[in-house]
């Protein structure tokens, strides 16, 4: 099965400094500008996730956490019954 992919070009304005950095990465890694930008955006997302992962589960042994989670679950149950 052949899928047609339509690409719509967009013009964006960046400073000369940003352009030179993107161009350098593009040429060094033999990628398109789109590929370079997507890669940079994904790297930023991954850095944010890595930062947040440090805090996952940090409150699990906390009594306040248990109280908050019970309240959230009650609210969630009321909401789902109302809108389900």
C-alpha cells in the first residue's frame, strides 16, 4: 500500500545565530532542517521527563499523599459516574 505524504512548507524567522547552528547540525549529520528541529524538540522533552522521573513515587510513603490520593479517587469516581 502506498501512502501519499503531503508536506506543506512553512516559513519561519530565526536569528542568524540560530540559523547557523541549525545549518551546522544539518550539514554535519546530513539531515533536513525539519529532522534537526524535531530531534532537538524531542531531546528537550526527554530532558524534562528525566527531570520529572526523579520525583515519581517520592510521596508514596507519606500519610498526606495517602489522604490526597483518597480524595482524588473519590472526586474521580463522582466525575466518571456523572459523565460516563
